[in-house]
């Protein structure tokens, strides 16, 4: 059964990932495990994972602003960046999915029934794409609205876009949220603040990007996503 | 200087609008080799209440114990019609069901085979990070006894990782995810 010796993936440093049992986040109280996680050394099962080489990449799925009968309402933005590992190497041909609220801060979802905010018939709020050979991805969308939620008194989520990325292995799977620079709501948001390390939290905030801003059309925001890198020490398979 | 990895954030309650391109609850095409099985169960919270806004992701080897991935260099066949990947959102009662084939054994530490298992990620509103667990099978008692991952778990909790046969249904298994409290599923730091 001996196969080539392959390194596993690195674990996040102290405070660099959020804790599941986070008192400030009410939804975690009955859902976060009470028992400690059991350390699992990476084996062939964790260093492999689904590949998306053959996934049909539909360019229309990366533009969320083209609705069924017209343009989505709101401020058009370009969100682009690279998916990299901790050593700065591009993660190629990996599936990136995203979803978000509309410009008024409402999701096209049965559970989101805010009576005071309309759905936009031209905005579904979801998209997907594959990274290219340099790990790059690019979406055109609208700036999502902030919205109230029930977590605590007068709680508002900062404007954010949800991102789902697979990476090369089961061990690198990541679902995260992208925020906007200078958002005053970040200081009050338990989801953003569930990660203790300040530098790690900064990873979640996109940067205004003049280079990708389209004149007269759309502001550009850059959001690089960094997945776990490879361990230097080979593991014995 | 290595880059700091991007922190995980919860999928929140609305992920079903975005995480659809990768959804798949039928992992194996009809002609794929191996025993075709179905696994069904529920995701429950610390009060035993169903979790309707969660999803499971599945990763597994084929019946020969080979992963459809370039880093699996074992001299075993890859099968067309079987990627080994699935994604299933839970329904209003917290229920999920997927069909697949029984995975074969894959190598583990020290070159010893691991017991047949399925890797599972659990995502939900309320979970800032995914939870990682494994499904093992009741007919593999000997292999389970020596499996390196199961041996890291206190014996009384190992049963949470083993699917149960559904009486009278040879190819049907039940396996539940209990996020918290009595009978809490074993989750791994992966």
C-alpha cells in the first residue's frame, strides 16, 4: 500500500481562524460542538479532494448584473483577485462560488422576508467561476447592502459577499466572507470579530483597486484568498 | 514570509442560493463498480432540533480505494462516472440523503490501510468553520478496530462515526450528525 511520500497541509496558527463556540454569535450556542476536535494527521484522504478541471465554466455566471430583462439595481462593482496558497503559489482551476444580498440588503431566499426591502427581478445574487492558470478570478456584481439581523439589539451585518473555494485538497476547503474597506459596522460584527488575530481579520477586507476600476462604469475591489499551504515535512503514507 | 491564510466565516442562512453549481446527491453512475449504497440521516443541534440550514460535502475513494485526484498515484483504476464528490443541503427537517458506492480501503500512516471511510464536511449557519468528520461502516469491524483515525477517538464515541444498517434494507445506511450534547458526533481538527 506504500505510495509516494506526500506532505500534508499546514494548520492555521493561533487565533488565525475563528472559533466555533463564539459567545457573541447567538447561532453558535446550540450548534458549536462542546467536545474538543480530535487532531487528524493528513492522509491520502485529506490531501486529495474534488477537482473541477472539467467543470463547464460559463462566463455569464461571473456577471451578476445582467438580469432576466435588464440590469440589476445598485452600484456596479468589479470584484477580482487571486486564489493563492500560503507560499503565494496560485491555486489553478478551482471552483469559486459567491452569493450576496442585493443593493437593498435582501437575499433572494425564502427565509429572507424583509417586508420593507424589495427583491430586484434582475438580481439573483449568486455566481461562480474557475480560477485561471495564475489563480485569478473576476466577478462583476453590485455592491451589497448592509442588513439588520437578530443576533443582538440593533445588530447590522456589514456589507459582505460570501465566497466558497475548494482549493487542491479536502484539507484546503474554505467558505468565507469578503468585506469592504472602511466599513464602520465591522467593529460591531461578531462574525468578523470571531477571528482573534487582527492581521488575519484584515485578510477578509477587500481593497479598492484603481487598476480594475472600469471608467464610467464600475469601481474595482481586490480580494485575494489565501488557502492552507503545503507542509514542509513529508508525511509517511 | 508566508501569507496569513484567509479566515473561515460562516455560510450563514442563505448559502443555498450560491452553493448550487456543486450540488450532487448521486455520486455514482449506474455502471460504476462496487456496492451501491445510500446513506441518510439528519443534522441535529444541541437541543435535538433539526438543522434545516446546513449542508454536507462528501469526499471518498472508489470501490478500489482510489481517489480521482492527481496526487493519488496508486496503481488502481479510476472510474469514469465516479468523482467521489457530493454536496447535499439538508431539508426543512434537517434530513439529508445521498447515494454512492462503498469506498475501498486507502493507505494511511505507516503504509497500513485505513478502514473504508467517507470524508464529510458539515457547513451550517452558526458554524464559523466547517466541521470535519468521517463515516465508517458496520461490516468492517476488523478494519475499524485497527483504523488509525478511529483509534484516536475514545471507544464510547467511536459509534458516532459508524453508519448503521437499516433493518431489511441491504444497501441502506443511517448516519446522523449531532452537532452538540448527548451523542455528539466526533469532529476532527483537519
